C-alpha cells in the first residue's frame, strides 16, 4: 500500500490511463500536468503506448523514450538517456536516516536509487537518489541542501526553523505535497525545472530577494512568502494557485500576476513598497484583496475579490471595503 496520498494520486492517474490502454511510466517526469487539481482539471500529455514523455516543458512537446512496461504496482526508475532503468515496487522501499549509519549503509548497498522517505537530511547517500516516495525532512543544522539527481518527491519537503542559506532543487520536476522552508536564512532557492506542485509553497521568514518559476504551471494550495527581502517575483507560466496568495512585509515595488487566471483564496500584499499592481488576466479571486501599508496612489481591481482593504481611497473596479472595523481603514 502506498504511504503517501500524493503518490497515490500519481498511481490513480496511472491506473485510469492503463484502463483505456495507454501506459505511463512514473519517472522524470512521467507526465506534464497543465492544471493544479489532478482530481478535476488535470490535463496529461503522454507519449506513445509503452513510453513516457520526457522533456515536456512550456510549448515544447518533448520526445518519447521507450523504457518498457512494468508489472502492476511497480514504477520505473532510472529511465534516461540510453538506459531503460528498472522496475521497483514502492512497498519494498526503505527509508534513509542521514543520522543513522545502518540506514545509510542499507541505502548505499541497494541497487535502487529510490527510498520511501528521507529524515535528518542531508548526507552523501541522499545525493545518489533519484526518487523519494514520501517526504524529505531537513535537519536544522544544514546550511546548504542540494537535491542532486532527485526528480520526484511524492509528498513534502520540510525544513522549519533551521539554518538553511542555499536550496538547490534544480533537477526536481515533481513534488506531490508542499515545499515548506519557513524560518531559515535562505537567500537563494532554485526551482527552475519544477513542473508539478500538489501542495503549498511556504517560505516565510527568510532572506530571499528573488524568486522565479521557470516551468511550473500551477501551485496546488497556498503561496506564502511573508517576511522576506523580496524585490522580484516572477510566476512565469503559473496560471493557478489553489489557496491564498500571501506576500506580506517584503520590498516589492510592483507586482505583476502575469499568466495567473485563478487564485482560489485571498490576495494579501500588505506592507511592501508597491506603487503599481497589474492583475494581468486574473479572472477569479475567491476571497478578499488586502493591499494596505503600500504607497500606491490608486488600484484597479479588475472586478476581482469579495472585499478590499487598501491604503488608497482611489479604487477602480474594486469590491466593497472589508468590514474589519479599524483594522482596515
């Protein structure tokens, strides 16, 4: 039985597709998801039967690599280049504890480059992995974390109240859960190849000045970057955020929602240095807009949101004032 709900979602998609005669292999990436919710609006770009689609990014369709069919209940690992990799049963995966010598030896000696979970990351054995079925938990003493060749994490990446400065997730294409790295000293985070994120991005209380999503098209839940040094935020091709958008107490001078179409929660950009807001092609904001403690002279809400709390009385196409009493003036 799969231990991760997020990973289970992958296999539910696999079972559904196999049932109509098309197979996908769960490996870097097995598919390219263009929408956030796999239970309702997922669109999948596949290769031919018995193949998986590799290099699918943006408008580039990638190419098909034939790695062969795995028996039911197994996934294919190591399918890249001229290698067809091998079939691995998720229930046979062991965990990696970077503070436990026996655990490290067991992972080092196995032929598979996949584990069920990683705790007390990081160590040399972690850098050899390609696949983590559940979560990666980072110990507080780490200052640099490099995911090396790992392309998929079935659940979340967790590193709370630690000493992280640099985070490199550059080969990672799939995170089934959330990326939660609050309360560190992160100044640099690399997410260039991330294509699917099933949960939240929470990077509160760090030192990040710039964030760019080069390949991601959707964020499954909340996006939160409160209390950073953020001056540049580029969502690239992201069209959907499945929760709140919170970027409070930063140094943003402007904000451009670019290709975003739906925010399934509130927008809060309080206490920045914002003089202009461009809502782009946003068509749906499910809750309030909060933009107080910013120096802009006016704001055009494009008929979005249920109520507004803003620093200016010049509000164009905005919803009614939020009824929060003196909290919102």
